[in-house]
C-alpha cells in the first residue's frame, strides 16, 4: 500500500490545484489490482489444505490454551 502511494506521488503530475489529486479511475485501478490479488490468493488457498493433514499432534495443539 505504501509502495503504491510512493510511486503515485513520484509519477503523477499535479496539473491543476483545483479538484482532488486523484481521479475515480485511479481508485478503480487500485481496487481492481487488489481484487485480482485477493482472488488469486483465495483460489490458491482453496486448492491447498490450510490445516496440516495426518498430523499426529493436531488434536493436542488445538486444545492448547496460552494463559
């Protein structure tokens, strides 16, 4: 996020002092790239087991409470 803001600050020229410093298209591009990243992460996470399979100590580790 901070990297995107840094690149935006360096690259985007300030054409006029009126209006917002960014447009709706900038926000849509940012949301689109973020949505693409989240979709890819969800697809990759859905193909893999998020809990270790055949772990003999899984039940014990799930019962663990750190007080």
